[in-house]
C-alpha cells in the first residue's frame, strides 16, 4: 500500500497497517477523495461549487464525488461547514448519493472510525436536520442502532446525548415525520435501556435527563408510532417505571388507553409483535450474531460466543445489551430457515442466560422477563416461532444445567400472578395457549420436559398448577397428529459424548411397553451416523450434532412419524446383518426372529446366550489357528474363515444392541425397584442385556479369551447406547458377592474404549442422573466405595454428583460417611477439586461443601489454595473455609493446631481493605485460648525470620533472588494484614485480639523492628500498628508491676493480728480491682494514624 494512501486511510479509521486488513469501504472513501485532491481543499467556495457541478453529470459520478467529500468532511473539522455546503451543491438527487454513503459509514465503518470523525458525523446530522434533508430520519435510525455496538461506553453516551439534543431542539421536525417511522421506535428502545444504565444522580445526569425528555416526548406525541413496538413497549415502560414522567405515562395507559389509540386497553399491545427487531442491534452485532446462529458449526459456537460476549457485554450497558440480544434472537426467524438454524437459536439463548456474571440478580431477573414476556402476553395471532425458542433453550438447560431450567420455570409460574395481579387469569391463559402452540408445533412431547425428575419437585408441582389447562389437554388424550411446520425441529433428545457419536438403544418392535422415545432416538442417531459419512447433507443432521445435548429419554412424536422411523430402523438392521459373515448372519437372524415372536425375557435371553456362545467358538478357532505353524495354518483355511475380527465383532455388537433395545424406559419412573429386594432386583435384571453382563462377571480372570470378548462387545455397544455402562455398574452393585471382583470389569471396559476411568464414570453418572435419579442416588455411594481412587480424585465426578444430588440424597450420602462406609476425599487431590469447584454454580457448590463438612476435612488440606482464594469472586468457598476453621477451632487437636504453613498461606494473600478473609481466619484461629499462644508465637517468629533474612518489602526480598523464583512472603505483607487486624478486631468484648500483641514473642519482634534501621520505612508506613503495640506493651507492664506491688504488700503484713490481716486482705482485693491512682491509655484506631491519651482516675 502506498505510504500516502495509508496515511490518508489512518486519518479516517483506526487500524494497524502491519497486522490489519484495511476495510474495503474505507479504501473506497480514500480513493474517491483523491479525485478531489487539489480542488475542493484549495479553491474558493464559489470555484469549488462550479467544479463540483461540472464533474457530476450522472448518478455514478455524483456517488463518487459525495463519497470523496464525506472523507474531507470527516477528517477536516476546521472546514466542516465548507464541505457540508459542497454536499448540498451536488444534492440535486434529494441527497440520495450522500445519504447512501453515510449509511455505508454507519453500517460498515462506525466502530473503526476515529472518535473525532464520529463527532463530525454527528455534527453532519445536526445540520441535516436543520436543513430538513429528505429521509434523513432513516439514516438517523442507523445512527441510533450504532449505539448498541462495541464502541466505548463514554463515547456511546456522548453520541446519545448529541442525538437527544438534536431531537429535543427540533421537536417540530419530529412531529412532522411520516407515520410508521422506525427511527422513533429505535430511539425509544435504545434510550430506554441507556437511561437505566446511567445511575440516577451520577455526573451524567444531564445526559440521562436529555434522553428521558426525548422518550417522553415521542411516547406522548407519536403514540400511534410507539404502539408499533407492541409488547416491547410494555417492557420498556416496565423498566423505566420509577422515573416520574414514565410513571405518569403508565397511569394514563392503564386508566385512559384510548389516549394512546388503544381501544381494547393494554391487551391490544399483547397482539402486536415488535416488527423492528432487525434494527434493534448495531449492524456489526447483528452480522456476528447471524453468523454464529446460521453458519457456525455447533462445536465452535461457544468460542464465537465468548468473543461475542467479551466484545459487546463488557461495558456498563452489557446487561441491557444482553436483554436486547435475547429479544433479537427470539424474533430472528424467516420461513425458509433450515431446522438446524432454529435449533441454534435455542443454543444461543442458553449461552446468553448461562454467561450472566454471578451475583447479578437484577440482570438475571430482567433477562428472564424478556425471555418469557411473549408467553405471558401470547395471542393466537402470534407466530409460534417467536415463543418456540424458549422451550428449545429450556430443553438444553435441562440436560446441562437443571438448576437454570428449574429457575426459569419457577419464574414464569410466579410471574403469572405477580407481574400485574389484575390480569392474572389473562396471563395464565396466555402461557397455556403458548405451551399448546409449541406442543402442536413439535407434535407433542412437552409434558415429559415439564414433568422431568431433574426439576425440583416443588417447581414441578407449581408448573402443573400454572399449566393446568395444558396438562388437562395433553395427558388424557394421545398427542395431536397435526402436521408440523416443515422447518420445525424435532424435539428429539440426544446425548453425544466428547469423543464419538453414541446412538442409544431401541426397543424391540413386538414389545407392548417398549420405549418409543428411546427407539426414535436410536434410529435417528443411526441415521445421523450414516449421514456423517455423506458430509452432513441433511439439515436435521446438523441439529443432532449440536454441541449441547438434549434430555435423555426423548419425547413422543406422532404415530405416523414413529412408524416411518420403525421402518427406517428395520432397514438399518437389515444393512448391518447383510455385512455379517454367513454363520453370524444365520445366528443373528435367529435372534431377531426370537425377539419378534416372543416377549418372554427368558427365551430372548437364551437366544442372546446362543449368540455369545457362537462368538466364543469363533474366538477359540482363532486362538487354535494362531498356535499352528505357518505351513499348517496355510493348509487350514477353515480356521481363518471361522475366526472373528474387530469389524465383525462391532457389527455383531451393534446389531445385538439394536435388536435387544435398552432396559431404560421413559414410561417407567425408575429401573430401581421400590423397595429394593432380591426378588425385585431379579425382575429388574430380566432384560437380555444383563445376560452379557452376567457372562462377563461370572467369567474367571483365568479365562482371558471370554473376558476380552465380553469387554470389547460391551465397549462397542456403549458407542451406540450410552446407558450400557451405568447399567453394568447397577448390575455389579446389586450383586454384592461379585462386587470386589467385577468392578475391575468396569475398568476393563474403559480401557477398551481408550478412555480414562473418571471420564467414563463422569459420563455415566451424568446420563444416569438424567435418566433415573433414584438409580443415580443408589450408585453414587458405591462408586466412591469401589472406585475411590478414580472418583475421589476427579473434579468432574464431584461436579456431576453435586449438580444432580437433592436434599434427601445428600442426607443419605452423609449417613454413609458417618457410618464409615464411604470416604469421598483424598488429601492429595482435595485442593485441586476445590479449585475446580470455584467455577461451579452456587447450588452445586453448596452441595459440595455439605459433603466436605460431613467428612470433617481439616483446614490444612486447603493451605495451598488459601493465597489464590478471592472472597469477592469465590464467596461460596470463602464462606465455607471460614466455617471449616470455626468448627475445627472448637476442638483443636495437637496434630491439627494452626501451624506456620497455614499462617504463611494466609499472610501471602494480597492485603486489601475490601477483603477481610485473612483477618477473619486469624480471628477464628485465636478464639480458643489453647491455640492463641501458638498462633501468636508463630506470628512473632515469622516477623523475626523475615527481618533476619531481609524479606522486608513486597516484590523485594534479597537482592540475589531470582526473578523466576516464587515471590517470598515479605514483612510488609504481614504488617499490612496485622494493621488491618488492629483496625477491625481490637476493643471487642472477648479481648482475644489484644492477646496477640501482648504475646512476649510478638513484642520481642516489634522491639527488634524498632531497633532495625532497615525496617524504618515500614515503621513509618505502619506507624499506627507500632503505636498500638507500644500501648499494649505499656499496659502489660503496668499490670505486671501492679501485681508485684500487691504481692509485696501482702508479704509485709504477715506478722499482724488476724483481724488486721483479714482487713488488709479485703483492702488488697479492692485495690486489685479498682486502683486509686492509675494511668489508663485509651487506644484510638484510625485509618491513617493512632494516638493515646492519659486519664487520671
């Protein structure tokens, strides 16, 4: 790139020449500006006008000239007025060319423009409105859109203030705009959230009030246009309701709706969709969002969303922009959208809701409101695609974060009665109608989601009460067979592991109680696997490969679709059987016929046993073949033909899995019997799948051939049915006599799958928790008993357990811990698990810490984590560490006394006035008198060692220390914590804090510090601390001297009479408590200095 061109480009946009590709549109502006170089910037104004008229004979030329003039207008502020008049000279096309180029700047270049160029552009709009340029309001709409972008917060406010000033100064121009002007909708919507983002009473109050004035004027005087916002107008007014001017609008809207042209009251707004969704976000934001939803592959969506969130939600207006984005995604729909795009909307909503920063309760509540508001105000005229993404998002949350799904459902149920009590019945009818519409769109299946066991029982009951009309319609009659929209995504549950696709099992076609949902899921997954080989040609397949899994048991779809899937599944089995060798094909056909002809589990089990026996015979042939010499082997070709290879074994395992199906049945509450008895468990293990487990578990370790075959077969089946291995755990657990031997089979299956045991265990527990919460609670204690090494060291296992365990299950698990049947934690991995837990949701962390307290983990296990713990970000962990120390402090044992390592870890934390965690920990450690002296001695010895070693200043230490070595604990850090300790803990009722500074070792350390010249800067910095120590030292000496004097007086009076002795003793006691003359020093603790005063008594 030419140096002059690059320099000119740098005047317009911000870009790094060496690293960034310059924007193409910016290059166009620079190129066209060169056409005018030496003319418009040197000629007089009249000569310039004549020149411009002469070179703009046609539309194309006029467009180039307008483009070049805008470059000069934005980069030469001194001559702004001249260039604006030049633009008016060539405006014989009603400013069309100029406004098109301005739109190009707003849509493509606005985030990259220099701020000085943006301010000149805002000045252009002010002049254009003064001049009443035709259709300038359409371009101002894009200017307002640009506020909802990635521009810095301060710049956004400056732009909004200038736009509000333009509107407020030209109210007649606003009144004269044609009806239906989108600019007015954009102004109300954008200013509506900016007003909230600026706190009342802040230095930016003038900006806030200017926007309030604009919004109120538009609503009052252009009510017909504003009502085009429909339901979004109610959302805006709800959020601004605390502002007096807006509150007055609310009153008028409720009491006199006809004033706003609403003949049917606010219900009329319920029937109106916000048709301006396409312009509510900035162009750059909308482009990135549409790319993520429409073009981004599912496994890359989270990375793109992270960039999206960091770019647009990092400022003070981040919460509002998140809510605006939610509204945009809800209305992002076109009739020709493929199914995977519709599904991606639900994923994006899930990302938006789960990435809200912790402790942002207001943002959480507002996002829930904008999510559900279309349901609360649903009208049959509303397009179902505007409410459907909520259910898609809820399904995803249910599979990954049940607490989020529970909170969302609880919110909508409670909102029905609380959001506007006079309309409670209307809201209840609306949410039921919306649920019915989505039900028909998906052709059923929502009941299984709303009544899912992963949702808390109380919330499930609340859901049933709120959606009573929907449940009444759909629990007594079969699902409707109404044809769904061609682009409607099937609400089919799926679960994909991290490494490979895992189609689930299907039920046998002849079984009357077969799991239709699982059958559909398996057939679709098989189809999905085949389509992977065809480069994902079908849109539905993209849905199935979405990153976020769906609920496990699936949902029922219409019988017509079910029949089609059954035929497709049978076709899949036919294709697999055709690939089998002749002898295997015959056996497999026999097995298939058995499952078709009989429902007797014993006969089916015998058929499966015959197949296994056939496999074992072929393995024996293979081993005999390997033992033959090479010459003999060549002659015995039959051995080669009878042997079984990995490919044939995989085909057999896959076929068996499809024919048998899975014992997991969505129509059954749990596979675990209630109550759990031997006979009931035997019935649970009647399914033929357990025949394979029994063969493996009863096979002795010496029979390596059979064991290896069974292990590989189960590992292959797990690829297609992710319930297999947790059912295997169930079988092993239920057969206590086999447990000690057979748990190794689980490890063998993990090795056969090339998976770490904790990875497989995590996936199994996750799936089991989704499928069967009772079985999950049954297996968890056993997992920590028999797989204690793997489970006890795995943060992911604890995450799954704590995410899905409920109060009753926590009580049961704590009972197992108390009875010494289970040990959960290991010292070598505990700190790492706690560190991983810091990112877990609050409810998961609380469950985790219940288990920690149940085991009575000593605080020493957390020493290495203490310096890294941030109480503001990790409040749950910090609070529980304090509780851990508090409970341990009531019964300190000699081996658990607070030692020097713990003190070093606490003092290593960065001192901060906002973080009192270190102070709180030390206060707890010294509350027990038996440990207070040891803590005090350790503090004194630590100060002495630091002075001796020269570790005085933070970031300092000895001069010869390596920069790469870890930073040593400095005396400055310790003194900073101690000074904060004196400010917060002295002069309290128990006087325990004073005991530290009255300790002889601590006083010696401070005496040495006062004599050490190198410590002089620290003495000056912490003068308050040293003053407090001196006062406490003097008080200690006074008490000691007084005690010695009293003892001397008692000794000198020993020879007196008994009466005098008695009288003197009484006086001595009085003197001991209330001395007649004594100097008392009052400690005054402040933020900057300390002082002492003497009072005579």
